[in-house]
C-alpha cells in the first residue's frame, strides 16, 4: 500500500528561519495543503491500527510546533474531502507538551556547518506504534507509544551533542523499534 499524500518541508538557509511544510495529494489533482507557520518539524505516519488497504492509505500528520516557547508534539488526521480531491487538516487526535524544562541545565548545542543549514529545528520519526520527537539543538529525544491512540510517554534522553539526523527502524524485540542517530 502507498500513501496518497507526500510531505515537503522548506526553509531559507538563515538560522532560525521558520520551516514551511506542505502536504501534496498524489491523486493527480495536485492539491497542496500548507501546514501551520510555526512548524519545527513534521512527518507523515501510518499507524499499525489503521485499516489496511491493498492499494493506498491516508496518513496521519505528526508535527512539533512552537507555541509561546512550549514545544508541542501533535498527531492529527488529514482529510481527503470525501473523495473530491480536496486535501485538508482534520482533528488533532493527541498532543503533548515536550518537557524540556526539567533538565538541570538546558544546554544548547551549536549546529555544525551543514550544506542545508540547521532547519528543521525538530525531527519526527514514526514506526509502527512509536513516534519519536527530537529537538536537535537541545540534544533531546522523546519517545511515545501511539499504538492505543494516545501519546503514552516511553522515554526521554539527552545525547549531549547536536543531532544532525535520525531514523527509526524495526527492532530486534517483538513490536519493538530502534532509534538510530
């Protein structure tokens, strides 16, 4: 099965520039849906609990947004306009404030020189029932289990370095996942 939506993110090379995110329908109608202007990071997500289709699926949208200096992880539905090719944002299924303030010292790491700049500020990785949110400059990794439709906190760690990139893959354990930085 394939997603009926693609996700594109863009920003200027200037540090601190906002990330622009767009969902694009892949049904031949070229529908473009701009996502919120305060996006720090985003990903498309196909949870295990979705009803499988043999040919296609409409993914969920995972975002990390900055709302008044609080970083919020959100999972929301995308809508397809009941088949009339009008892509839209639906209901927020779950959200949680990422707790960055309980660290003894919230140290910020300078990004290394990178050809594409330091955007996005956050990375989102999704696999099976897991959603990982990464705040790159703070070196913080948050792991949530979304398999029951809620964002259940699994863990949090600090890697003590600027996080350039990350991925999530199937783990060795049954229904597990490994985080790769």
